[in-house]
C-alpha cells in the first residue's frame, strides 16, 4: 500500500503534469495521430498494391469439355470412329509487356497515395499552426487589455478622489468609468474570438483544444533565413514538395499508358491443348487410339489506323495534359510561396519599426498627457485618447507577431516541414 505522503506527492505531480500548457509541437503530434485521413490513405495504398499484383497476372486458364461427332441416327458412342469425348485447356497471353506495365501503373498510384498522405499532413499542420497563432493573439490581447484596464483604473481612482475634493469635474469621472466598461467589452470580444478559434482547433485535438495552450513561439530559424534570401524562383525547392511529386506520378502513369498503347501493336497469343477419347473399335476389335490436339491462335494487328494509332495519340495527349497540370501547379505554388515570403518580410520590417519607435513613443505620449492632465494643462479626453492609442499600437504589434508566424507557417508548408 502506498504511504499517504507518497500518494500526496504523486497526486501533486499528476496535477502539475496535467496543468502544463499544451505546446504547439505536442498539438501537431496529437492532430496527426488522430487524423482520420491517415487511415484513408493507408487503405488506398493497400488497394493499389493489391491491384498491382492482380493486374500483373495472366488471365485464368479456360477448360473445355465436350462430346464431338456423335451420330444422330443412333446417338451411340461407339458407332462412329470420329465420335470422341474431349477435354481441353486454353491460356490467353497478353500483348508484350502489357501485364508488367499495368502493374507499374498501380505501383505509381500507390506511391502517389503516399505523397498525397504526406501533403495532407503538411496541410493539416499549416492550418493548425495558423489557428494556433490566431488563438495566441486573441489570448494575448485579452491579457494586454486587462493590464491596461488595471493601469487605467488607477487613473479612475485618482479622478474620483479629485472629484470628491472638488478639483475635477463630474464629466471626467463619467468618461473614466465609461472607458473602463469599454475595456470589459474589448476583453469579451477577444474572448469570444478565442473560443470560436478553439472550437475550430477541437476538430483536430478534441477536448484538449480547450485546455491551456502554451504561448511559447516556435524557433523556425531555417524558414526565416530562407525568407530573407529574397529569391523569386523556388522551383528547385518546390520540385521536392510531395504535392508536386504526386503530380509527377500522374505523368509516370501517363508514360505507362503510352507504353501500353505501343504494346497494342504486338500480337496476342492463345495456346490450346485438347485430349480426345474414342469409344469405337477397329475392324479387328481393338480400341481406336485417342487423339491429342494443340493450337496456337494469334491475332495480327494489321489495320491500326482506327484503333492502335488512336489509342496511342490519346495516351500521348493525356501525358501532355498531366505535364501541363504539373507546370500550372508548380507555378501557382511558386507564386503563393512568394506571397508568404513577402508577408513575412513586410511584417518583419514593421515589427522593427514598432519595437524601435512606435511603442516607445506611445508610452512617452501617454506619460506626458497624463502628467499634463494632473497639472490641469490637458483635459481627460486626451488622457483616454493617449491610453487607447498606446493600447491599439500594442495590440497591432501582437497581431503583427501572429501574422509573421502565420507567414512562416505557410512558408514551412512549401518547405515540407
């Protein structure tokens, strides 16, 4: 039996473990493990693997049983020497390497399914990360507003005390109390936004989406370094992306279709072997010999202009279409990646401006206006305006941080990370 003091320490440890905020990397791991699409792609891969085996096999052999040359006057089996029971087997052989090429097509599709499964994981992480940063901003906004509300409340207390002494007008006190209520409304609005975002996050994390989330921001220095290189052509990077490689698999399948169309110019063969048993006897009473037959049937594609030629043209045009689809995809992704890099670069520059000048100037302006109000050189409306300007800039700064990391999340999708 566990001693009481040890049980207490164990319970405290468990509570502390549960209370640990969920980190972004942990959320990604949970979402990927719980994603139902993983099972879908796994079943699809197994389906293609089974089809590759099935389509690489020869057709089932055919067995033929029959009774031939039976006289109709007596229906006797031993009357006519040509009457015979026959049993035969036939096997059809496909044209050239058609079976192997069919199997390769399904193998390409199985590989494509793996690539699409990887792309699904990348898309899921990108969406989850963007939602995570939006939640982080909404939560940080509430904390900032509460801090400013607490600081502003000190001014309200000062105005109230001055009003009671007759030094300030009641209008200042009314404005101050009104602004306190506006802070509550802002907090409620961001709380509502956070809950809505957590509801979206719950589609991947379940009830854990409503637990405390870590505000720790990820260290994506490799993505930041890539963004700062200021490139505009990213085809080398994007050619390794699973979505582009999946498009390449469509081209590989189209190549196989062209090869299969070329195999149609080769003949197909059918091999037949039959054994005939005769019941009739010779004149001397001896049994007639049984008969063994063998046939090789071959079709000869002589008139190819309406079938084989057209099938080959269709396969070639199909490859051209798939190649164009891949080019369109990689061009589109290149443009989207440039957009993500531009968002990061512009946001990074704006953050520097906020850090170096705007936030400090807003604080200095608030302090100067407040000092002027206390010395009766400013009215209280300017105090409220200064506080709200400083709060607005601080919220914009936090939002820019969110935008910056969302841009990096998009960039990491294209980096397949």
